[in-house]
C-alpha cells in the first residue's frame, strides 16, 4: 500500500541509531535539498540527516550554519557513528523513504500516471504556494508543517477541484477488484459457437 492518511496525520515515534527524530517536515525537506542530501551514504550525510530531522526548522537552520562550516564538516566527518553503522544507515534510509511516500493517484483521464501539469517553479515552491494561498497555512509555521500531511492536504484540495483522485480505502479496493475481473476475462478461453 503506497501511503495511508492515518499514518500521515499521526506519525509514530522514530529512532535512527540512538537519536529520536521528529516527523519529517516541509522545512526538513527544504534543508535537505539545500545541502543536496538525497540518501545517507557516509558519515557526513548521516550527521546532516540527524542534525536536520531531530530539530524543528528554525533550530535546524541555526545548526546547518555550523554544519556547513569547515570546522563542522571536519567534525562530522570524524564524529563516531553508532556501533551498528549498517543498521543506522538503513534506518535513516527507511525513514526518508517512508516519510516521502505519497498516495497513488488516478488522473481525470483514468491513466493513473498522476503526472499532472508541469511547472517551471520547483515542486517544493509550488507546494508552498498552494499551501499558503489556498489552504491557509501560515508563512510563520509552514516550515514546521509535517511534510506528508502537507502533501495530503494539497492532493485532497486538488481532488475537490476535480483533479487527480487519491486512490485509497474502498476506492482502492474497488479498483483492485476491477483489475482482478479484467485479468479473469483476459484469461478465459474463447469459445466459438458452431452454426
């Protein structure tokens, strides 16, 4: 299942290594993009990930200034990792993947591609603009908004306007049943009547 709204609305606690992380926020995603952190592959990436995702946005902004300094880069390159490094890395990657899963969509034409319109603005900016202008998010607090909740809010708003439909719950089950029936029909032998 791609993504459940209830998990997004009330995420559980997350620990990576020995560090408690906050639910991934829009601000966390912006900061990770700022430093080009896509995956946790080395000690510096690991500590950047922990440093960002364990703090609220404003605190993470202050921290990232030190992290990006030559002293910070040296320190985090040499700072000891948790004993089970492989487990810590895999937990970090799992947290990022789980926190960025979005629901499956079906476009108005029924293709399910969910591609939508292409914009010149970066997708994070488009999300911010929609959240501020249409969903009454506050410019003062949007950076601490849980990321997947923001995604669901935007997708639900788009669905209300007649855009792509979120495939979840009974709708998802109905589509799976239709697919199953279609496969059964395709696999049925064709009988020719003799006349």
